[in-house]
C-alpha cells in the first residue's frame, strides 16, 4: 500500500489505460532517495499485469559498462530481433555484444529500440520501467530516452525513476513528476499502520527527522532499540545536522548492517562492490573470506537482501551504498581484488573482461602501469561500441594509474575529448583544467583545443571559444594540425559577429590555397569571388572537400573544412554548393556515425533548402537537427536552429510560432554574445513584420539584426529585407548604405542569385527612369541561376507589380502580381500571398489561383507532413520509420490521420498532391 500518493497513482493508471487504446507516453519520476519512486514503479507493474512489463535497473558499479542496462531490459524480448529490418537487428546485436561488431549508428540504435518496443507491444499495452536511471550507463540511457521522446501510437508506457541529488541520469524532453514529502495525514497513517509502537517523544523526533520521506519513516524506527523507541533518546541518537533524510536513512541501514555477523557483512560488501546480481560470482569471491551461502541468511532474514536461485539484490539502493561506505578502505580494496580474481576465468565472456579491469583498478591505490593499460583497453572497447561516457571514465582512471606525466596528460586529454562526445560538458571542462598541455603533441593539443572550444560554445560565448583556438594556433605553429583549428576559429569568430575578432583570425591565416576559403570568409569581400569560382570549378584545396568520402571523415576530421565550404556557399549565394555539401555531410555523418557534426550539417542543410524555397525539407532538417542538439545539450546550435525554424514560420505567416522560436533564440543569443544567431533571430521577426505589412517594425528589427554582426558577408542575407522595409516605411535614406553594401557583396559573390537581389534593391531605391529596367534585369538574373529561388523571385515580381500599379500600368502589373500570388500560394507563404492578393484586387484582377495544395498540406501537423512526403515517394512504413526515428505503428497512425485531411483514401493519391505542391 502506498501512502499519500493517490494523485501520482492516478496519473500512472491513466497512462496505462490510454496505452490499452494504443496511445504511448513516457514519464520521469524524480525525487530523493526513499520518496517512493520504486514503489510507484511496483504499483504500475501491478496495474499492467503479468507478462506486459520490461524492466531494467541502473547499477552504480555498471555505469561504465556500455549498453548493460539496455541488454537487461530488452533481452527478455530478444526473439523479436528476427522480425526487425537487418540494420536494426545488427545494431542491437552489436550493442548486446553478440556479434562483436561496433555500434556505428547511435540514432539507428535508438530507432531499433523503438521498433523492438513497438513489436513487443503488438500483443497489448507494454510497460517499460527504468529504475535508478541516474546509475544507468549513458549509452543505454541515451537510446532509451531517444525512444521515449518518439513514442506515439505503439501502446507503450515508459517510466523512468531518477534520484535527485546524484550526478547523471538527466532526462530532458520527457514529462517530469517530482515526488515531494508526504503530507501530515499520510505520515500519521504510515506510522500507525507500519511502525511498531513509538512513544510520543520518539514519534515526534522521527517525524521531524524524516521530513515526509516514506522510507525514512520506516527505516529510522527500525534502527532504534526497544528502549529508544520507548522514549529513551538523547540528542545524538538521531543526528539533527545532516544534509538530508537520505543520509539519515543510510545511517539507519548501517546500524542494521553492523549487527550482522562478520561473515555476512563480508558477503554483503562483495555484493555491494559489484552489485551485478550474480549470486554465483558473489559466492566465488566471498569464498576468499571464508564465507558461504549460509552466511547470507541473517541478511535475508533482516530483509536487507532478496535472494533467488541465481540472483542477489539489495532491497533498496541505499542498503548497498550503506554497506560499501561503512566498510574500511582495506576491506573495500580486498572485496574488489576478490571479485577480479573470481572473474579471471570469465574474461573472454561478454563484458566480464571490462568488469574485471574495473575491479582491478578499484583495488589499486597507487600507480600500476599494467592495470592502466587494461583500463585503456576498456576505453578503446567502450569507444568502439559508442559508449563514449564509459570510455571517458576509463581513460581518466588509466590516467590516475600511470606514473608517466606525459602519458597522464595524453590520457586525460582523451578522457576530455570522449566526455565531450558524450555531451558531458561540465565534466569535460573539469578534465581539461587538469591536462598539462605542455606534455601534448600538436595533434592532441589541437584536438583538445577544439573540444575546449566546443564546451565554451555551449556554456559561454563564441568569442571566448575563438580565443581558445587562436591561442592553440599560436602554440602549435604551422603544422598539419593547424588547418582544422583555424577553420573552426573562423566559424566561431563569425558566430560572435565580432568584426575585429574576425580580422584577427584572418591575420593568422597562412597565405596558401588550403586556407583560401577561410580567408574569404574572415577577410575583405574582395577575396570571396576568386574562391567562389574555384569552388564551382571543383578545386578541392580551396574548399577542403577532397576528404569528403575518405578516411578522415570516419572520426570527424575534415568535417570542419567541409562545413566551412558549405557555409561559404551559403554566404555568397552559391546555394547549389551549399546544398550539395550539406547533403554529403549529413549522409556521411549518418553512415560514419559522426554524431558530433550531424546537427551542424542538418542546420546547413536546412538553411540551403530554406534559400531554395524547399520549405518542407528545410523544416524536416531543422527539426531533426534541433532534436539532436537538444539531446546532446548543444545549446549554441539549438539557438541557430530555432532561428531557422522561426524564419520558416515567418515565411509561412505563422505569427505565434515565429515569435516563440525567434524570442527563445534571441534570449539565449543575447545572453551568450552569439551575434550572428541574434541577427538571424531578429531577421526572422523582421521578415514576419515585413510580410504582414508592418514595415516600420520590420525596419527596427532588421537594423537591430545588422547591428549584431560586423562583417559585410554576414549581413548580406538580411540586406534585401532591410532595403525593402526602409523604402516601404518611407525612410529610403536608411536604405542607401545597405544598397551599396549589397551591390559590393553581389560583385564578390559572382552569382546570378546575388546579382538579382542587388538589382531588385537598386530598383527600389533608384531613379524612376531606371526602375523598370532594373526590375526586369532582376527577374532575368533570377532565371539565370543554377538553382531556383522561388520565394525571392516572387518577391521581385510582387515589388515590380506594386510599382507598375502605382504607375497606373494595371495590365502589366496584374501579370507580375498573379505570378507572385501563384508562387506564394505554392510555397505556403500566406502573409505574402495576402499582400499579392490585395495588390492584384486593387489592380482590377481576380485573386483566384486554382487549387492550392499548400492549403491541404497546411492542415497537417509537421510530423504528418513529413510522413506524407516520404510515403508519396513509395517508401514503406518501415522505411519511413527508420528515416524519421519513429515506429512503423506510429507512421501508420500519422497516415490514418492525414488521409481524411487531404481528402484521399489511399497512398496512391499522395504523389498527385505533392506534385501539385511542387
């Protein structure tokens, strides 16, 4: 029976009832030790019924064993592996250590977990329980949270129990339930029903000390003698100055443990030192202390442990920690040594080799090069299976075990780099502070500087990140490892928006073809055109693309240069290069499991698709990129992706969504001096105002955007909007300088797309006799580009038509306005279409454009649109599920909801809808 948890029980009950109807959901139950998290999981188990529960428990001693928790959870339903697509089955077999292969696709693993849960739920609702999530190995937790955040219509309920106040186990993007202390009525009921008689004074002291913690209310009285329960308490019987009830509970457990026989305590210590639940291992290790199975009886009688034929588990995690912490250091070392000896014969089996190495390390107090080498092996194996958090911990322990100062620096640097890959940025920062950089070779020093810069980007500012990289560049001099450092220095300095910092970076760039792209982006505009020409001609040295498909990409090397080439293309209107580069980077990130660059590659892809008017694809890329950035705590990239999504919302006239996304991006960018991201967020909000006709507000926003960046190439993307806003707001003098800068940028870019925008803006601000010629030239340049920009072309048509109507050339105006309206309608740019429609009606034309598929697609949710888009290509539900990280059942649910909204009944009708959109 649970006391005082009726509301929480009802919430869980509703979740399970909805699962019976096919709905899925997840919940994180948080609270300090003893608050009843595990009890609520047991309640859920009873409601779900037999055979419908999968469960795993985080074990502190196994935190560094990658995928141990996932194996425990899914192994009971391993029979479903045969029904999964080959790649999904392969990645799970690799995670389980069955195939011996490495896990090369973490997102594929998350999708495979989701597919496994969906198949396990095919026979009815499924309850998935993850207890003590704070102690689950990070690789397992990431995969399970990935699946939890993508549950929809599988009939799965996932419950995570997380202890507050313990590092690790942070779960974001899943609803949270915080357990508070019991109210007085529940406390009274629990003590009355469950605790032996207490004197009023003892009861008062227990209630005071427990602070509403249910386990404390049960365990504190159990630690008292009969005389103390009767009231013979002194001021130190229950210490009043401890930090929390959980520490007092631990002391209560320790009192119980100290009453046990010595042999029993020895066995409990061995079990606590490993806690894998393997009774045979505990017996083999305990035999070294003369203990036998019979010595466990006193602990079992005291309900401190639960025994079965093959397993031993502690009734509560605090009993294990109380056992371990109450033992003297020499006894703890001996327990670990005994476990290592007991595992010696199992080193070739599964993860036993890693467990044995960890026990050897735990039993070693000084330097030991042999054990250090074993820990390096653990790190390399964990890294190969994408257990980066585990690898980092192993590298750090190896560093502690070596006496070689240079070797220690290398190992600590490796620990820092792998912890950054795991998204543990606070730990990364602490590790980098301990590295003696003087002992590092140039390659490791460069890698460490890049990691420190990544941490600074996500915790501080891009300006400071650029400074870290510049300091490294000054130290390592001109060597092969300098290029990625300076390349990333250019990008971080750009992100700051600080023109002087960019000039400082440019001054350090060597005068060689390898750095031509970086110089073009950090130096004067005059250098950009030649690089753009070489890029189009395929000069690999200029853009760093020659490593696109080579071995360098396997560990992330070369991606910085390739991203730089794509960003250069985007900045200088070479959108085909930007798109091709982004598509290749996203592809290689997926195939080579370079997760650290995936969200950046998706951001570049979204921006390129946005520039080309491919809004559905841009939305999909940006949404996926944001989900990945959020999952790995990449706040810097999150900010840019929110700004991109805000821009998409602005184009579509989605005011509330644009304001929310743009506001969130701007708030973070301002707090962390991310000038370029702030400019993009301001631009999105300004574009929204411009589309709705509020030119004055748009001008204010766009001038604010321009003020945040100090390099002309970085402002070019917003200058056409600023010029239009100034002219429409009746302030043409504020458009004069932007037109000059835009013309200079177009000359450097040497792209028809750039020249078209410059010509349009010169038409808006030029003399009357030049306007028509310049608008006509702009339209010709729009059509001369290698790739179409339908939104920009439609804006030129709209502005030309508006001018023609003011010149009373209504017939000519209507032709341009109608083309603008058709383009805006096809793109789903509602506010811009409304502007064109109003102008067209004012010019005496009809605003009907025929069937508009965007109106149909606009009825769908973003997820439904992505499913429909892929289904129209002929992809099966399973293929769609793999690409979008969903379950096939969820894909079917989305199609079931989408068909009526589109007015169709079968998948065969989808291509015609999408063809009309194009």
